[in-house]
C-alpha cells in the first residue's frame, strides 16, 4: 500500500470523482460526451425542421383556401356515383376568388412567424454542426501507436 503524498493524491482524486469533478483522465471522456450531445441535438432539430419546412413550403407554393370557401375539393361520393363540380359562371368566379384569397394570404402573419422560427431553427442546426469536429479515423492515433 502507498503511504504519504502518493496515497493522499490518490484519495484526493477519488474524492473529486465522487463529487462529480472531472480530472485530467476524464477530459477525453467528457469531450466525447459533448460530441454525443451535439449529435443528439442536431438529430432532434432535423426531425422537427425537415417536415415543418416542407409543410410550410407547400403552403406557400400551393396555397389552399380554408375549407369553408374551398370549392375545388369534392366531397366523397357513394359507391357507383360520380361527383361533378358545378361549372356555372358564378361558381367559377367563387372558385377563382377563393384561390386568389388563399394566394394573397400566403405571406400572412402566421406564415411569416413560422418562417422566422424555421430560420432560427436552421441556424441552431448549423451551429450544432459547427460544434462537431471531424472524428479521427487514423488507427495509429486511436490506438496510441
């Protein structure tokens, strides 16, 4: 058994580890844990941002009027029946008006708010990628040769 300063140093290191304080030996493990956090954060941001971006882009590129004034969508037909849309001049004007109204509202407050949130989200994703350093794949360095 060690006695004197070496023993006290060993006991001090054990006490620091028990308190949650990382020593020099644990720094490499801590750096690895930090990388794992940024991989996780980036993945979660992707899971949220990709579908949200696609839905918002679809809503801006192909706006759809609200259901109460949507004269394009046909309702379900009974089996063996065909649903035809009305082709009168008045109905065509209603269709065009509802489509123009939807086009005019595509850059409304809610869409601009979502666009702002998405810009912030994609910026966070870019920053999380920037925090990741390339993984060293050189076997000589990994094995310490």
